[in-house]
């Protein structure tokens, strides 16, 4: 690997390769940046690439985004190492655009500048209550347990017994799984020491992953779902009726995408498992769209629309409901709006709210705008599966 030198202070910015045809600067040394460099080198042997990275170390989300209990995924870094070893490539870490040098300086020295730095701030759900204590974004939680230096002082309240993870992608699955497994299962991984210590003290025993759409639209990958079959100390719960309804809906599709078909097969396998009464529980819940996070200063619950879907993804309002005994919400937004009815998840004691993937809708975001015919509140305990 090239020395971690500040190009501004040493005068290296854009220098060294005087006989090259094209100079390219890539800001951000994560997967997007390295795949961009790979494509450039494959097309033109006379082009050089300089990487500029805010952190001392490269790899971006491969290092700070991949779950520590999935080390095989991180082996893609070996591909990136080969790119860095190319004599046409240099790496400058611990430098920041706007602080160590400006965009205009890069433009003066390079023929092209590629920004592949991603987003530093997690996307908002856009619903009331996100500012409450105990509500966290996966954009904070994930780098925290992966030892990202910018999140070493991040604090998460794991004193409650229940956690909600809002989302239906692999980030949500990673967050939910890490909250649901035992600390001893994580001790052999490269999880951050401070995160492992916090998880050892955690009181979370019931983790609920909540998705707005049905199983057929979930953005998990099937290997992530199949991995849940191997959890030794955690019961995994999936509603078999909802999975079958999703399979029935796909029968009207002209073609079922391979990833959807594999996910539904994995959901079927998970839904067939008989709970063993283990100390920890991870449930995957569908057709719940968050519209409000409840609480005064600290989160006390999450209110959802119950979504009733048909094959064309239309829905109708139904009765309002409340799911109790929930404490830690986590967020990672990115889904489409839908229709449904209000439901509510309330923690029995203090905790946090997290979401994994999906852009939950507000009450005003219902497609037909009609009120629910019955707004009575029904309490659901943690064993109720929607």
C-alpha cells in the first residue's frame, strides 16, 4: 500500500506521472471508488488514479458497513488491494476535501474528479418523533459496531428488553441479527470492543424487524435469510400465512424475479421452524408502515399503518392497533409509500428505535386519504405476529 501522505503538504497533488495521458482523482476509497478505478484501468492503460480518503484506512463500507459476523463479504478487499498495487494508482489517506484542499485545486491538477464518498448522514424517515432519545439511524449504529473512528463515542440505549428495526434490506437484517444473537457469538468476530461490551450489558431479548411491504418485496438477499436458520440461541419467527399470501400474489406476476423467488423460499423455511423457547427472539414482520415515533423526551413506542396489500400493491385502511413491549427503534430508510391503517408499538421500558431500510410514510401519505373505519386501539403483546 502506498504511504499515507498528505498530498497538499508534500506537493504531490497531481504530480509524479508526467508522461501520462489522463489524470483522475477519486474522492472516497470505498467500493464505488475502487470499482471506478478498475473500470478506468481496464479501458485506458495511460490513465493514472489518485485516491483521496478522509480516513487513514481504505475500503469504506467494506470495513465499516459489513457486519462483523460476515467476514467472507469483506474478502472483496483483496480485489481492491490489487488495484492499489497497480503502479498507476496512489492512495492518500487522512485528507479531507474542503479542509486540506479544495475541489478547485483538484480540478486544476486533474483531468477528471470522481466523487465516490457516499453520504455521511443517515436519511430521515420524515415522521414525527425522530428527535426523541433512543431513536437511532443505522448510519450511526452500523459504523459504531464496526469501530469507525467517527462513531467511537456514539451511545445507544440497550437497557430495554425489546428493539424495533424498521426496514427490509440487508442493513436492517444485520442490525437485527447483531441485536438478537448472544455476545459470545460475536466475541470471535472483529466487532468493535466498545460495541461488544455494550452488547454484553444489553437487556434486549426480543428484536423485531419491521417491513412496510410484503415478503415478496423484501430487499433482503436470500443468503442473509438462510443464515438465520443457523442461529443456535435465538428463535426466528416469520408468519407463515403472510408468506403464503405473498406467494399467492406473485402468481399474478408475468415473471417472478429470481431474488424474490429465492427470498420467498427462504421465508417459507423460516416460517416452518417451531420456536424452541430460547432466551432470544428475532421476528420479521411485514405490512407495517411507520407514521409516528411516540414519547415525551424518550421513545416509548412506534405507530404504524397496517398495510393490506393485493397483487397490484394497493391497500385499504383498517383498525388502529398498538404493539406493546418495544424499546429500541433503529432506522435506515429507502422504500416506497403505501396504504394501510394505524398501528402502534410501545416499549414496556426505556430503549431505542432503529430502522434498517425503507422510507416510511406519514398519515397524510395514504393514497386514498380516507380515514380508518375503526380507530379503536388494540394492545398487542410481543408474541403477536402481524
